[in-house]
């Protein structure tokens, strides 16, 4: 039976991945990459932490790639665009959080982003108080697709992974949750799941609000099981 729901953040709760992609494009141009759109690399690195993304860029652009400078540009362009446009909240987020809280579910978040950035997003959206546990990329050694971040979130919620439902938008996050032993619902954002990812899913939804009937179904199924002595 599901006792806890653990959210990814970027691309799942907030419409932030598109701003990240744009900031990568602008950063690449600032670094002289005029003929190649560095923003396209986001499709290969969704859900990764800083160390994994560094390794990816150095592998694809050579050891001389100025990754730290690229990150500095990215942060600058990201927040310039965020201040201009805002960081949108994904449809159904408030509805789902309210449902979970009213029905006694524990709520966690497992994001590869940094703690300050993640909590800042929650506070700006007015939803920090919904979360019983928050695990961020700078709090663990191995980020997604390794299982560590979801294992830690389950531990903080004091629930076995099998009793936690993970919500993800990206393949690396799906792999992380599955490797941690959790059922996963995917709400795709920038990337549609390939067949090998689709096969791992408990379900696929079009929005966060669609998770509610899934939980209702699971709860009714659990309540209908005969008690054995």
C-alpha cells in the first residue's frame, strides 16, 4: 500500500527545464559556440547532478571545456529569464499536494538540484510546508540515475521504498526510483519515454492531477483485500 509520495522537482513540479535549456543555449553562445546549440544537451542530461553533467560535457566537448564558467553563465541567464518570465508551476500540483495532505500521505522530494535552489522554489510557490522530507543533489554522493537519492528520501520518511510512489518526468529519474525499489509514475516534460523506460513504469500521466485517481484506485484495491488470520 502506498504510504508516501516522492516528487522530483524540475520539469515535474515547476516548468523550469525550458529555462535551463534556454540558459544553456545562451551560455554556449557567450562561450563562442555559435554553430552548435548547447541547449540540446539537456535531452541527454535530464535528472543528472553537477558531477555527472560535468563528465558529460567534458566527454563531448573535450577536457578543455570551461564547465565552471559555463555554469556561471547558466545561472546568470537562468535567473535573468526567471525574473522576466517567472518559473511556472505545473498543472495539478496544488490539487495533488492538497489531496495527499488531506488523505494522510507522507510527502517527499528528491531532486538533483541544490538545496538552496530547491527550497527557494518551494517557498516562492508557497508549498514548502507540504513536504516532510527533502533530499537534494548536494546531500548525497551519487545522484540520478543511481538509487541513492530515492533511498535516502524513503529513509527520511521512515517508509520502505515499496510503500513509496515516485513521480518523475525524466528517464534518469525513473531509473533512479526503480533501482531504489519504488513504483514510478511518469509525467513526461521535455522527453517522451523510450520503450525500455515505458516498460518500467507503474503508470504514465498527462498531468499531476491524474495521479489522484491512481492513488484512489490503489487505496480501494488495498481496502478490498480480504483479511487473513
